[in-house]
């Protein structure tokens, strides 16, 4: 991997891969690439994507970094009776606990995350997985 993980040409390839998957599925989304400092490095809002997705995609990326796991795995831990119940409330709604956010793990260390929002959660997850795969490729 190059030293600068968030090089612009690489991020453009990631966004292009995510858009291609979204078009294949037939949905419009917002894609957010975020570094480990929780700074969005690139955000793309597809035409016709729901406006709410521009808020949720960065939240999903942040949540994947903050919880050190894909957002699809957070929900089970915050349900009534679970060990982290009420965490969403304690974080003033900042935590996203549904699919579409995945940490970027390189050499067993989180370097950032990708968040995708705009489709059904299964669609967001599939698009996000495609984006992560492209990000981690050695192109």
C-alpha cells in the first residue's frame, strides 16, 4: 500500500466502484470515505439519492471507526437488555447501528472507514463491501 492511503486517484476509483455497484442494484446513494481521525476525505452524493443519505453516510463511517466493527454488527449490542443498551442515546444520535459502514483494516489496524447510505440496508452493505474491496486492492 502507498503511504498516503487516501490519495485522490485511489478515492476516485473507490467512488467509481461504489457507483457502478449502486447502478447495478438500481439505487442512488451517498458514499463517504473517512480517515482514522474521523475526517471525511471524500464524499459523493449520487443524483437522485435521498437527502438524508448525505447525513447518514458519514455517520456510518464514523460509527464503524468508533465501534471498531461494521455497523451491521452494532445493532445486536444496543438492543434492550444487551450490554450496550442506550449507547445511541448517550451519543446524542451520532451512532448508526444499521448496515452500510465498514472499517478499513490494514495490517490489523483500522485506518478509516467507508459509509454508504441511500438504499435498503442490504443494498448499502453490498455497495459498501464493493467500495472496501476496491479500497484495499493494490491498484
